[in-house]
């Protein structure tokens, strides 16, 4: 959704949207509707000034609704019936036929120019090109097979498309360090992969250090891989390049359950692999494997009716490893157990020209039984992407365009069979462990994070003990924040180190529900089941020292912004709506077996986060915070926690008020046309003053109270937005 961003770009966007909203009125009426349009535009300007994020959508709804309502009249005007038919039908037909091809040629020229500019990318001074031989990009037609052994047998298979891309450095510096070229996309415009879809989201902590040293090429596949391996304590000298096998974006769409990173050293030997697993909830886990954890007692891989690929004698042909499972993938499997991988090296030597994909993953239960076997293997020869001509590309697209689109529906279909036909037990989704990556944050969670970060800084500054907090935010654009207490000269007490790791962005929305920070941290981190944790803390014993009299001092350190009676009423409504967050998936075990019903009967005050938002320090974003939190409380109370439903209801209200305003414009237009009023500005210029125009308006539309009601109806959508408040 667009936002009313301040600044020149924000002003330009707002002006364009207002022009698009008012254009149908000017086409139909000239200046007849100018008084009402001025009032409407004034209300829109007020909302934009206060940073209302919904004004752009409301402007477009107003313009599109008016155009649809009066589409026949607009067609007559544009056809020339009221403009004197200055443009002939033949010329209009010629223009309409030329617009499409010209636009297509312009897009093609722009695409070729961008591709040419991307190809001509010079290396920095002092960097020599990397010339080691490496495999080429390939397309792998594959099939995937799944076989469940117990508690119920179930199997399926379907075609699957994989692509392989070499992840190589662009050059080598004088000190021997290999650097990437920052390419964030690989492949063609119709079949490609993006670096943002892989490994860590945003820039990691080592990436921030990389930036601080002046290295501006952090983004891109190679640099993201290098930084991830460094975080896993893998030296740069231990590997040279990688080959990524993954499901590509087909015309921009992809659903990628698992990607395989083959890590090769300078001798082109496969030394490591990375399995990047994504679940349907948008969460991610990277498993770094080195082939050293194979247990001799591992159950054998069950044959799932697929012949093994021909063995290769030169080089290391297979890669095998075993690791513990700690990531939720399927609702029909718990987070316990382990995995065994048996993967064939697609390039046993760098010049190998017939690569194949043959990877088998076996899920071992906690009782050491093979529970599930999944296999991905090639079904034909690999295709060289660079050698495909136009006809081959068209034939390939016609054969495979639907495969990626059906991946998720196929998963849903098989899950439905396991649930309804096989009656398997369902494991609720646990929160990710600190070794995994949570889902991407929503815009609401990003706004709440900003307020939470300011609040934690405030708490640290008012704590009695000196603290240094490293906050892992789960926000891609700002993954790591260091918060330290300002140094006081003469103070020699040791600084206490504390690491906070937000496991999922849902922590921020859940934190806003609690009235007390200690209760929030206890319920979300300390005194809860591991599968319910949304926050991980390195030293929970430091929590009492951090919160000791710091919260009260923090809320009293800045004066509260003075608000009107209506503004205080909005905050009071938000406080009255406060409720507990959604119940967690796994119950916390109790010491007693008695059935006890617990109900919170406390009269909840403003939370410490609320008080910080109401203070002078956070007054610029307080209105946005109050709106977001009120929406969260309404959703939890009335729509089972689905804020999207509240958003849809809010949109329907704004749409209804917009239609009310459009109806009043139609009434105004009909009365002005029926009375043969030439227009607001024309009448004023003819009479030499504005009095004549106002007299005509009064004579046509009746009493002033009726005019005021019409004015309120036209600007009802803006009044509704202003009523929500901005402080």
C-alpha cells in the first residue's frame, strides 16, 4: 500500500493522486464543481500534512469512482461531442494503433539498455578478474518423490523444475580477498533468481562491519554467501565458489521449499553443502553440512521406486551427512528427530558436461526409524541456458510455465489427504528457534519495532547499572542495534552485556498487548515453553537489574504532550480495548492437575510503552502508534486476531463515504446544469466580482444549511480520517 511520504517525492505523489482524483470532475464540469472540489482538496491536504498513509488510496478511489459513475458522459466528452469534434475519428484510430507498438518498443529499448549497462560493470582499482574455471548455469528438469513410512503410508510424486547458477567472485584484491560484483539477480528476465530470496534477510552483523570498512559491495549472491560462511566460522580460504540449485522465479513467481548450495574449493572438490529450507509460513533455516556427521547406525534410505543415477568414478561423486532437526516444516511432523542427506555431486569435475541432480533426504524419528523419504532427481539432460534460441525458449516456457504455480497447491492437496484421509496428528507451528530465521515483518511490526527500540534505549539510559544491549531485531533493513548507557565520567562499574534476539517479528505486536514490560518479557521469553518463545535472551538473570526502577523513571523523564479532549478520548479508548495477545500454541505445564479457569480482572493502565509513545520524545510517531495498537486490540477482540479483517472493514467504510461524496457531486452537477449556470470562474469574470457567483449557488441549491450538509458529505471520507487523530 502506498504511503503519504513527506518530502519532495511525497508531495509529487500526493499531487499526482489529487490530479487523478479531480480530473474526471474537470472533464465533465469545467469549473462548476470548484467550490466542493476546493473543500475536498483542502481535506486531502490536511491528511497528507499529518502523514496519513491512507490518503493516496482514498484519492484514487475518489477519482476511479467518479470516472466509473460518469463513464458515459466522459466518453461523450472525449469523443468530441461537446468539444466540437476537433479530432477526427481516423486520426484517433491511427493514434490508438500506434500507441501500443511504440510503448512496446520503448520497453524493449529500456530493457536492452539496462541489460547492456549491467553487463558493462568495471572492477574497482587494484582488483584483478577471477579466472578459475567453473560450471555454467543450467536448467534441470526434475521430479520429486515423497514416501511416508509411518504412522500411515502415503506417497506421491510430480514434476519439478530446478535451475543451477554458479556463485562466483568477480575479482581478487591485492591482499588475496575475493569480492563479488554485487549482482542481485541471475538468469533471464523470464527465469531468474534474486539474492534477497536467499540466506539471511537484509545485512547481517558481519555485513555491517563489512560496510563500515568501506566495502560497498555487500549485496549480491557471492557476498551474502561469503558473509554467511564467515558467521559459521568458515575461512575464505576453505572454499572458492558455489553452485546454487534452486527453484527459479518463473515470470516473477516462485515457491521454493528447499535450495541446495554446493560449496567447492580451489581444486573444484565438493567440500560442503548448505540446505536452505523454507516452510509455508515464510520462515527459513540454513543447515551448513561438511559431511562429517554420518552415523554408522543410520537407518538405510528406503527405495521409493526411483533408480539411482550412474555412478561417477572421477572426483567425489556423493556427499552424505546427518544433522539434528530443529525447524518446523510439516504440520504432520514434530520438530524432533534428524535428517540424513545423500546427494550426488552434479560436477565431479569442473569440465563435466552431463550434470544431474540426485538428492535424497530421509527424516529419522526420535526413535531412530526412517519416517519420511524425499527425493529430487533429474529426469532428463540439463539444458544450457545460454545456448537456447527464441524457438527453444518458447517451447520450454510452454512446457514448464505451470510447474512452479502448482507447487503450493500440490502441497495443500497432499496435506488435505494426510489430514482427512489418513487422519494424521497435527503439530501446531512452534516459534522458530534462535538458529532459524523468522518470517518477514509486516509494515505494522516495523512501526512497532521503531517505538520499541526507542523505548529500550530509554530504559537503558535510566537503569541504575550500566548496560550494553545487542538487539537482533528480525527487521531486514536494521538487523542489529547496539544500545549502551551514556558513559558517566568517574564511574568505574563494569558494563553488563545482554543479548536480545527477536525470533519472530510477531514479538512486537504481542509486546504491545502487555501493560507491564516485566510481564511481557517473562511470558514471551523466560517463563514459557521453548516452542512459544518469540524472544531469546542471553542472560535472563540480568532482567531484574535492567528493569529495577528504570521503567518508572523512563516514563517520568519526559513531559507528556498536551492533547485536546478528543485526543485524550482516543487514547482512553485504546487503553480500554487492551487485551491479552493471542493464546500460544503450546500450553505451559502447570504443577497442579486441577482444572482452574483464570481471568485477568486487573484494571490495566497505560503500558510503559504507551507512556513512552505519549511522551514528548516520541510525539511525532505517537499517533501512528496509537492507530496501530488500537487496530491490534480490535482485531484480537472481534476478528480472532486477524488485523486484515479490520483493514478491510475500514476500507469499506472509507469506500462508502467516498460514494456518498460522489453522489453529492452528481446532485450538485445536475442542479448546476439544469439551471444553466456556465461555471464558477466564468460567472465571476462576467460579473466582475464573486458575489454574483455566490448568489447563483445560493439560488440553485437553496439554504446554507443544505450547502453545509453537502460539503460535509463530499468531505466525509477526510473527516473520518481526521477523526482517527494524528497525536
